[in-house]
C-alpha cells in the first residue's frame, strides 16, 4: 500500500492500464506534453509517446467522435474532456452514437471507451468550470456513469471502466484531486462497477451521496452523532447502473433517508433516486425523503460568498438529518 492523492491514483491507473493494454490510447486537449490542465496525465506522453497520448484540437465532438471510430476499429480510447462543463458539444456523439452502438448493431459492435471529465464546484471556477452534469447522462441506457470519491475507488473503478466493453462516463470531482489522500495498493486491482459502499453503519437515518458529497455526508454523520442520531452513509460510486439493492436494504432498516447531491435540486440525480426509493420502500418509510442539493440557479457564482451559498456543505446535510430525525 502507498498513500496517494485522488489525482495520483487516477494517473497511476491510467499508466498501469496502458502498460497492460497496447490498444489503449489517451486523447484530449493538452493531455500530452502539458500533462493535462490538472496534470492528471503528466508523464504519460514521455513514457508512451505521441501515438498513444494524443493532443487534440479544442473540439469535444471530434474528441469523442474519433474515440468512437477508434473503438469500433479495435482500439481502447480514454478521451478526456478538459472540463465537464464543455461536454455538451459531444452530447450527440455520446448519447446518440456511443451509448446505442451495441443496441443498434444487435451486439455486433461494442464501443469500449471511457470518457474522463473533471466536474463540480467549490474551486472558484464560476459558471463554466463548476458544473455537475451527471443527471443528463444517467438518463441514457447503454451508458455507465461512475463517480468515485476516494483514491482507492478512483483507481479501482477506472480500471474496471477501461476494461468494460461498453462506454463509461468517468466523472472526477476537481476539489478531490489534491485534497483527498488514501491508501492505494501497488498491484493490479479493480472495484466492480455497479456496487455501492456503506461507508458508515447506522440505525436511524440513511444518507446517500457520491463524489465530494460522500465526504461531506460522513462529516455530517459524525457531527449529529453527538446528538445521539445514528446515521448510515452510502457512497453510490456508480450512478448507472445503480446499486438499488444496497440502497433499499439500508432504507428498509433505518426508515428515513436523506439524498445529497451537488447539482441543481430540480430534476437532479437525487430525484430519480428518491422516486425509486418511494416506489420500492414506501411501506418502510417513517418520514419524507429529503433532498439536500444545489439551488436552482443557472450556475455556480464566482464571488466566494455566493459560491459558498451555492455549495452543499456538511452543515446543510447535518441540518437536514436533524430535521428528519425530529419528524
């Protein structure tokens, strides 16, 4: 075991997979000589060269479109969208092409690509460098969506994503890159897609989160423990496919549930999660399902005080837990 940052864990997994798989290529804006805007791909160009670590123009539709063509022809591309905010020009390629290739070809073709994209706020990135875009893509059958929260999971889930025969959107919260450290095994290991993790056991309330919010949920659970409130925390890790069994098992035991996500509240991923719980565990609920999410404004503001107002923090989660506990 070695202690690694979230960023180092991802970089290490990319490098180890490239050494194992000669068909794997990395491509995107500035991923080569510069090593990426966050330096996630730093060192890959020196080791693997320009034929496998490819700098592209600032054209997201081309980055994903070329990756789809490469995948259909036997390569295993791992394209990077420099910021998730800029993924929309590639929306058609991801949703109408990559996600549907296996279905429309009756299984004749797959599309083995893993699209990496830094997402999320709290880094003073303002309108175009702070968005959470997961809800748009979890709606799409044929596309897997993965959001790790720890270095261990980041490396293990990335390996699973790269090896998956179908397209995966791999979202990396920017605020976690250098702020979170953890033990990462030196050898080859994977974390299966589609398996949530109970990161804290509890008996009274279930809190469900992912990405940065998984850390905030744990902080909130620790805070309310002083009030005698026992909270179970679930880190989803994979949003699609959703590990609903783990979620329902917990909610049926605790009877109360708080869903946490950074994105705008209306129509966010937590809305689908709340609906699924209501449909399949309604008889076990002792109170309403509460959502703690970002406000319904167009974007994260630039000013620090307004950015702080937008972002969900442990205090907001703890307040919701206390409100539900008193219900």
